[in-house]
């Protein structure tokens, strides 16, 4: 039960952390990102039209992780699907801006990779079953 709460809180917190990318691209609030352009060249910054589109990607990842966290906390099995999709979308939102984001976001990308590895490998079914309400 403690692990279930811990996993749920980690997923909720990770989801809330995705607000940073949305806020950086859609508001004037400084969340610590640098003014470097994205990694594919050109002068696309987080506040550009392209950056705003990626801000929406971050927002979608946030919703998926928050849903996944609630799914874990309530013992549903669909949390795993949301966590996998959220991790993939999160990486899509983070990787092009690798030069721009702060260290905490890079650590969040590592968490995304860890979530994918754990949930997509053979022990993923056991983890889902472990958190399921009987």
C-alpha cells in the first residue's frame, strides 16, 4: 500500500512538473529555461509558434501523468497505459529542447525512460497487478 501511494505521488508530481514547459512557452513567467534555440537548428525558441506547440505537448503529458497517478492511487489497471503514453509524449516534448531546459527537466526525461523500461519489460504486468485493487 505504501508503494502504491509513493508511485502515485511520483506520477502526480512528475505530471505537475510538466507545467514548466507549458508556462515557459505560453506565459512570461521565467521557469529557468535558457534562451538557446531548440536542437534542430534555426532560431526557434520556447516562446515561438513552434515552442507554443511543444508547450501543448507538455500540457498533454501533464494530464496523462496526473491521470496515471490517480489511476495508481485508486487501483485501476489503466494507469499503466497512461504512464507509457505520457512518458513517450513527455520525451517528444523534452528532447527537441534539450539545450534549453533546466537540469530538473533532464532528470524528468530520465524518469520517463525508467518508466518505459519498467512498464514495457516483463515485470510491467507484475507491477500493474501489484497496484490493482482486489
